[in-house]
């Protein structure tokens, strides 16, 4: 099915999450172009998801983006643009602690 050129190893990660007294487990697999130590593989996977999740987490935390909203016409796109603009303003003004520091 997929292109395997350059595939040298497969990384396996098991994630365990505890929230509100409930535990969930998830196993994911990553195609790797080189064999890695478990420590290095964990660093790379965490860095990838940190980059991927940071803007989404900030938008949801600051703008409650995952809550239901107007889904008609251009509404979702317009709200996404406004949220990004507001987030940029918050990032620029750190004087009041309105945005998490990086």
C-alpha cells in the first residue's frame, strides 16, 4: 500500500492518559528512516506533537475553539481568521500575562 523506500525501522509508542479518574491507552506506529534509541525516538515524537498541538491547544484554551459555533456559510472560516488575529495580538502583548510564555 504505502511507499516504503527509505524505511529502516518502525517506532512503536504506547500512550497512557489519565483524566478525570479515567485511563485510556493508545498505541501508535511511526515509520523511521533510521533506527533510533528509545530515548531519541521519544524526543522526536514529543517534539513533533508539541509543534503540532501547540497552536491548536492555545486556540482552544484561549478561544474555546472546540465548542460548537456557527457552522453555516463562511462562518467557520471567518471565525478561524478572527481567532488567529486575536491570538497574534495576545502573543505580541505579554505585559498582562494573557498568553502562555514559550
